[in-house]
C-alpha cells in the first residue's frame, strides 16, 4: 500500500510536533489528507507559530507533556496512528540533567505506549537515534530503553493488536541545535569555528529525508521492527571547511585570522556513531534505502509475528555498521547537501 492511500482519512497524532522532525512530519502528512492531524507539544509558542503557518482545518493543536499520563490518555482517544517524536535530544544537556532525560525519554515514552494500548491505537512509530546503539551517554541510554520499551509493547498483556515499531535516525542536518546552525552563526559573527575533534564522524540525513523515512516506516511496520535509513558519513571538520569556503564571502568572514578552534569532545560525545550492533546485524535485512532490524524470535512472547522478510528483502552482512569504518563523503558531496538544504 502506498503512503497516500494508507494515511488518507486517518486520525494521526504527532508528539513533539513543533520540533525540527515533528513539524516536517506534520507538513508531509498534511499532503496525504488525513481525517485529523493532532499536533501535541509542550511548547506553546511553537504550537501557535506552526498553526499560523499551516492554517488547516484538519489540524488540532494540543498543549501537553508526554510526562503526564492522564493527558496522554485523553489526547490518544480516537487516534489511529501515533508518531512519537517528543524527546530530550541534546547530549550535554541530558548528561547534566539525567533525571529529566529519564522522565521524558523513558517514562514519557511509557506513557505514550500505555495510552496507545488502552485506546486501541492501530500503530505507533517511535523515533530514536543512532546514539541508542552501544550508548555511552545519558541521552543514548534513555533512547535505548525507549526502543526496548516500544518493542516490548507488542507483547503487552493488554495489547489487542496495536503495532509498535522504531525508526532510528543519524544526525539530522540543519535541525535546531545541530552543527550547521552553530557553524552558520559563528561565520555570521566572524568567530572561529569550534571543532570538538578533527576525527569526529557522523551519519547524516536531511530533515525531509527523516520525515520521509518515518512515513514510509509507518506504512511498512508490522510490529517489532527497527527501521534505519542508509546514510552517508561525513567528518565534522570537512563540513566546517566546506561551509567556510562557501559562506565566508557572503559574510566577509576573515578565514586567515579566524583559524578553527579545537575545543575537545563535549561531555558524553562519541568520536563515531553506529547504526546497529553486530548482534543486531544478524537479524537485519535491507530494502533499497533502508535497513530493517527484526528482533530475535525469543522476543515474540505471544508467537504472533512472522519474521520472514517480505520479498525483495536481503540479509545484511553480519558486522559493524559504524561511521568509523564506513566510507566518508568528500567535499563535493557535502556541498551538494548544503545546496539541498537551501542555505
């Protein structure tokens, strides 16, 4: 089934609906003519601004927090599909505020899952991150547990057919608080570009790519899968160099007198990220532009899921899928991304 027919006339909820991913997801879903599109966030100003931008009769604006279980039960009434994008996402902030990360990313996710089961929602797609793979920081650890909770919800004793699956992202270029806006601000102000480590690499994707992956996963999900986009890898220092040479003339930036400043890794940061563990790769398949990780059969407590992959899915090679070993894109490829971002 294609996305247009699948989402047509559905009641859809997007938590974290005014964030970079959530708001793009809302814009994309509107084109499929759902019956109702509920945008939930605890950011009142963001909700107001997005509603003014979209001006659609099928949008419902809901102020709420996923930490509030009673609120989630009310908001979920009559909902058919949930895209769960609400989360605390910034690694250093989560590292210094770990309990807040737990309350949002773990307990908040549990509230979403419980409300979906008790309201007999058809499908829930939880948005995760590659930082959940072999996590070394609080944010990654909380998102890892959110993934485990989401997959486990398929086996909940009160679950009468709700499908729960996960989408795992890399770094989303030009999202709020990401490296591109930081570099742009430094160039505009004629400040040295700050590099945490010259060897740091990341899997990257654009905001439209992220939204497209989530929407596609929503159609394909049958329960328990983790969907992962095949993403290019770049070196952060290469991105800085490309941005400098592309934007320095626009802002009269003095490259000669503003050498890059190496500031060291931020608290909780990895030098590289992983898309999936070696253990997960043993249960992973590929389908065009995606990897799909199926759970080991032992997770299927109710024995109701058929993990035989659909026609066209191929098993992936068992091994490491990390930004340390993957091919790094060159400066020309990075520049193409900047053009696509319309900077």
